[in-house]
């Protein structure tokens, strides 16, 4: 992830369908934000009003 973030990528989502979790990496954070199985992923600064409900991925 560090390579992507150091080359201008604003946000990286790593979604694990086995663990039912997602990790959000951003250049301004030293560690990722972990989102649980029922969480919602958003990136208001890049995609206003976009929401990805993780629970919909596990169906």
C-alpha cells in the first residue's frame, strides 16, 4: 500500500471476503482504518454521496 500512497493515490481499500473486513489506507494516516462486516465504506472527498455497504458483498 505504501507504494500506491507514495505515488499520489488518495485512498486504498483492501477488502477481505474471508474475514468480512475492509482496511482503508490514506496517506495522512500511519495505520489503516478497519471496517467490520456491517460497516459502510465512504470517500466523501473523492466520491461524494457514494457508500458501499460491506454486508451487501457477503451475500
